């Protein structure tokens, strides 16, 4: 879906979530962070206040996290989602799951998250952004398409792009913990969002180029239930035959 305005971008994405929750009130949602979905979360909060959406049975998981970050740091994915969504809506505390940024064992934490996702019956609807290098979650270029939840070194590009969350690149943790590409592909439905001219090149590569681990987002081409929401700037370099 290609939208004309920022308002349409945000509300189109929010409406997809509303439709999912209407269809299955106890949906398991996987949630992304970043600049891109900020407006969508605002619309969701507003729709909740207008009683157009009910989160009382919804289960949420975060897609990724900064590994090693203080878990109370507002720049973490947990901090972001709490501030922008969780504290404003009627999600039950026990239905909010996180990746722990400072687990006793990273390896055990990854296993725990994969088991948790299985126990919850899988992810019904997973929201994704795209990094300028094509990353999904923190699956940086080169990540195996067979990967499950894992810890990964963040690229310089990703640390620079996320400097805003930690008040400077030097404060951005050097590693991430993220659902793997296989974990992502196992979600029953995916929604990827990208906006702005600075995403046009990578969107073109991801959707006009081959499916390759060099561009993790290219795997969306082979998911059987994926929606991609773009604004016209992000879509500007796509070849016409796609839409
Ligand atoms: C971070 C997150 C990703 C997100 C990406 C894009 O790296 N870990 O999940 O998709 O940023 O961010 P932005 O929306 O700010 O471009």
C-alpha cells in the first residue's frame, strides 16, 4: 500500500492492527520500534481513547532489543513501547512480554524467547520497520535466513541511525538481541512499514532485487501473508511493475 500523506501512512498501519484485533481479540502481536511507527502508535492510542480498539486480550512481544542496555533506559525498545503504547492502553501487564536486555545468559534468553513464542501459539501479526541497510529487527545483512532469536553485533550504520535513542552513537550498545529471520518468517502475518526518501534505495533493493541474506528485508517477498506500507517517497524508486 502506498500512501500520499504522513497521516494516511500512520492511520493505514494502525487500521491494519485494529482489523487484526477485531478478527482475533487475543492476537499475539510482535512490535517494532524506530522513527517509522511512532505515528502509528499515536493513532492507536487515540483510537483506544475513542473506544475503537480494545487491547484487553492482546498479547505483545517486542521484536528486538539493545543487548546489554540498562533495562530501565528509555532508549530501549521496552522503554519506547512502554512510553508510546503500553502505558496508554488497556493491555494486561501479564500479556506484555519483553526480550531481557541484561539476562544472566544471552543464550538462555534467546531460547526462552523462542519457546515463549511457541507456547503462545506463534505470532499472529508482526510489525516491522526496515533499516537503511535492509535489516529487519536487528537482523543485519548476512544473517542466516534460518536464524531464530539471537544476539548480534550491530553495524556502524545501525548504531548511527539509532543514536537518537541513547543521546549519541557512543552510548548505543554494540549488540542487539532480536527475533531471527526464521522467527519473523514464521509469523502468520507481517506488516512492514517504511517512509521517507532515505528509505527509497533499500525498499527498491528489498522488493525489486533478489531474495538474499545480504538484504534481510528481501525475504518478505516470499512470505505468504505480508503487507508493506510505504509513503510515496519510500516507494519512489520501485519499478512500476510492482504496483
Ligand atoms: C532499529 C530497530 C528496527 C527498526 C529500525 C528502523 O534498528 N531495531 O526494528 O525497524 O530501527 O528504524 P527507523 O524506523 O528509525 O528507520
